[in-house]
């Protein structure tokens, strides 16, 4: 009996040791892999990269917090499956499926390409956000009981008159509208990502960080981007290539220094390249222990600066890292090779 007990205890000890080794291994992998936030923050995940900045921007522009990024994303998924070329049999167009008469009220050229089109992602998503924000306001002031998000969605699908005209007022008894509201509200969870980094303080630095964060998810394009937003870039014989082809020339996005330029413009008009930005701000160097939101961080090979990022607070940076990646929020300690860290400045 004692021999059996001892044998059993030995087996238990081996099992416990194996479990501990597994746990330690998992923790080590987690620490090694924690080079960036899973989706850059923003309370949004699972959407095409080209939609992401516009969804975040549309949500942030609405004073009604019920218009979350996840709600807008779930609505676009239901409307079009994120397709820009979709035309419905009744004439609705684009990713947010605007009818021409409704588009005439809400459509604007927000992406700066010279035309307001329901098929342009930026124009469509921002119009969707304005329309939904207005409907949420009407739902709140109407006194109609129920989830104001459901009422707003019903108004988007069937018209606000159908909501107020229902008996009793509320979601109209239309099968399409009832399913529309149910599917969107039940599918929101799949689009809910990690929360957007909260930036404290006021002034040009924190404001620049807040502006940069609205571009999380925008692709990297070498030579692309400027004060007015993302644009296609170019290749210079060394940079801008992905898998052997010139990715930058067909990618609308930012590179590291154009994101910083965009974030600070027009309150501070920084020069274009990372090296120039260091030269323009190096008279106000900042130690790593005194970093504040908006401070510029530089990495270099020797004395040749090759990358700039913005300190976002809480030990994190916001940056456009390299070709093939998107604008992201990541830990300062792993944003770039630690050996290449050159210093920080305050514009």
C-alpha cells in the first residue's frame, strides 16, 4: 500500500511539474509576442483596414456614445458586407446602402477626392455616422420606450416616419426591419475590440496624439501621406517594396514621418522626414523618464535617423511602423529595436 501511495505521489509530482512548465512557457511566449496591441485599440476589430479609420472617426464625431464603432461596423456588414460596388434592386448604393434621395441630404466629399459618392468608403461611412447620430438624437428626444440604438437602426432601414407611425410607436412590424435590427445588435460583439487608449491633457501634444489615433489601421505607404491625410507613396529603389513589388505606389496611407506631420498640422508645421523633424525639434530634448503625450521618439542606425513615432502615454507609442503594416499603438519598449533608440524631443 505504501509503495502504491509513493508511486501515485510521484506521478502527481511529475504532472504538476509538467503543468508548471507549460504555464511558464505560455507566459514566456505571451511576453515575447506582446509587441503591439491586438488591434491597435479603438474598441474595434474584424473590419477591413480601409474601413477602420473612417468607422472610428464617424463614431468619435457623434456626441451620442451609443454610436460605437462596433455598431457602425455591424451595420455596414449587414448593409453590404463591406462591399463598395453593391447596388440593391431598389437603387441603394455603396457600403452603407444609401438611396439617392437620402444621400442628397447626408452625403459629403470628406475624403477630398473631388466628389461626394456613396461608393467612396470615407464619404459613405461618415454620412452613415451623421445619419445614425441624428436618428439617435431623435430616438432620445421622442420619448419612445426601448433601446435607442434599435430605434435608430429601424429609422435607418425603414425611415423615421415608420418608427413614429408604428402602433405603438417603436420598431415597425416589418419583417425586414425587425430582422435588420436584431441581426445588427446581436452581431456587434464580434466587432468589439480593445478600448482606445485614453489620452489625458490638453495642448498641441495630446491633441496631436488624439488626431493620430483616429488613423489607427491605415496602411503604411513609403512616401505617402501629408497634412491633409493619407495618399499613395512611391518606391526609391530600397524602400516601399513588399514581396518584390512596389507596394507604396498602390497603397493609400502614411509613412512614419507623414503621420507625425499630419497629427501636428496645422498647429505646428513640422518638416516632412524623420531626420528633418529631429533637426527641427532637437533644441528641446526630453529624457525618456519625462515623456509626455505628443513627444517625438526617434530611432537611428548610428547617427542616421530612420524612424519617428509619437509618445501616446502609458508606455505606448502611435506610429506607422513599416511597409506591410498599419498605423498602430504599441509598447515603446518593442516599437523598434531598443538598441536603435536615439532620443526624444518635444515640438
